């Protein structure tokens, strides 16, 4: 879902007078079931957001356990 939203934003062009503005977004994605508190959930999502920004921006960083995605499967975004 986050990747789909990121792509939708990138396809939009806003205009400010004669200047075009292309939207870019980075996301940090976590699952509620992996966290015992809302504070930890927010901290983990925030850390993943900063990882996305440090890795070049305009991307999704996700934390999904192997049991949720199946061992050896790619990370869903």
C-alpha cells in the first residue's frame, strides 16, 4: 500500500504559476502485531523512515518478520 501511494504521488504534477512541482515521498512501514506498545511502533516506523531518506529518498522501507512473509520471500511494501 505504501509503495502504491508513493508511486501515485510521483505521477502527480502540481503547478505553482509556470513552475511544475513533482511530489516525492519516503515511508517507514511496520506492523502493529510486532509491537507491544504504540511508542515502540512509532519509534520503529520513524527509524525506517530515516533509513529510507538516508538510502536516497523516494522509497519505502519495511520491517516484516520472516514468519509474516515466508522465509526467503521478498519484503512486501
